[in-house]
C-alpha cells in the first residue's frame, strides 16, 4: 500500500482550486488502495474541514503570519501565500509532520514552493510529485503534472532534472469520475441546443473581485425574450456572498445561489452556457462540451486563456463598467443567434478534455 502525503493550501487569496484538484487525485489514489493524508496551513478561507469531511487526515502547519493580499506581479504574489515564514520555515514545519512517517510520495501543489523547498524535504520522502501550471521556477521532483491545455514539455525542460517524468496537457486534467460518467449525456444535450435556457455562473470560491454581482447586473440589463434560469456557485466565505444573495432576490430573473456544491458536473450538464473564471474549472466545463464566456481573474490564468480563445472553445469577457456589460450582451447574442458557433464551441471543448486524466495520473503514481 502506497503512503502518500499532499502539501496544499487554500485561502481567500489562494482560492480553493488547488485543494479541489488534489482531493480529486486523493480519492482516485484511495480507490487504488493508497493511504493519503493532507498537510495544510489554517489560513482564513481554508478547506480543512471539507478535506476531513471527505475522510482524509489533515495535519495543520503553524501560521507565522496571516496571508495578506499582494498587488504585485510574478513570483512575489505567490511567495506571499506562505504567510510570514518563507519556504525554509514551511519546509521545516512540514518535516515535523513527516518525521515519524515515511512517505512513498509527497505531492506538492503550491505556487510558493520551488526546488529550494523540495530539496529540504526530499530526505524525508521517497519521491516528490509537483502539480503546477506556471512553468516559472526550478523544481526538484520525480514527477510533474501540468494539466493546462496546449502546455508543452519543452516549457519545463530547463526547469527540471533530465530524468523527471512530465505529465503535460489537459489529457491529464484531474476531474472527478462523474464528469466522464455524464459526458455522453452532455454530448446528446448539446446536439439539441435551441436557445439559452440555463446559465451557470462560477467565478471561483471567494470571488474577491465580486464578478458574480457584476455578471448578475449585466444579465439583468439584457432584453430577454424568455428570461433564462441562472445558477450562481459561490462560497459562503466570500465577502460578497450576502450581496450576491440579495441581488438574486431583487433581480427579476429566476436566480439560485448555491454554496459548497458537490454536484458541479450535474450543474454543468443542466446549463446551456457558463460564465466563469479561467481556472481549473475550465477543464470541467470542457469535458462536458459547455460553451463558456470566461474572465481572467488572475495572472496565472493568462496562458490558458489565450490557448482556449485561440482554439475557439471560449468567448473572453473583458473590460469594466458598460464595456463589461456590452461584452456579455454581445456574447449572449452571438451564441443565441448562431447555432453553428455554438456547435463549434461544443466540439472544441469536447476535444480538449475527456475527463479520464485522474485515472492516468493515479496509475502513474501507484505503479512506480
């Protein structure tokens, strides 16, 4: 039986996407007979209780200083995610957790950690796997996964050792089993598209820029022939949750706000289009052929955004104020009036991801 640890964090600033994709992999590893534990910092907006509800032990690392929003760019943004201690302190804290446990694998999904951290922790584990989608630093690992669409191995060649195994591209996207199970139903549903009857809005767990409210306001100004039903997925930890709930009540459309959902695949299957952030949920939407209007909400989403636009899978939404509203209105009109465009976007998305990646990645880990 493999003994596996996962070092990952969630917070209001980090978001929950890293934890959610690690949970998907953890469940698949557990199905194969592995023992999996998590190692996390207890930042505000963490997902520790949720991890434990899924049946996984979660060891807590001490917080030396709470994360504060950082307005810079590049590596400095991610370094601030560790709080106050820095990589060396985080590595030492992690070693304290691992000291009496010999792991076969330590999986690390954290933009703030690089080869410096990996090198300190390596004597206490057998192998290290990194989950990343930036390709912006050195890595000391045996296995590296980047599930970004059209990412290439060449992007990592100078950043890893020659014998590091690279799992690159959306073929390896870490999606839950239900996405593959609902894929055939989604394909059949998209074939019969006539009009936009249901819209799914998902801007990430905390949505610190309050795009959910802006989108609802934009949709309220659309001249609908038949108003669609709208589902908004937003964590109750979001500082704008109450505002979004009030808007949903006040706007004369059929709007439902859901928090901490466990049936995202079902919600995506029901939707005719989605409006969302260009994060890890992009691969979920793609696996079900869901045409989407996406917004880049973080610097690390720029690469995926360009690739998805270039492939014809999404419509980008940009701008502020009335320009933002007009962009949404135009995208809705284009998708409503041009069935061929809708069908092309469906096909593009289905060709991005088949929702079998977690099986491939888990096999790679357990068979080594």
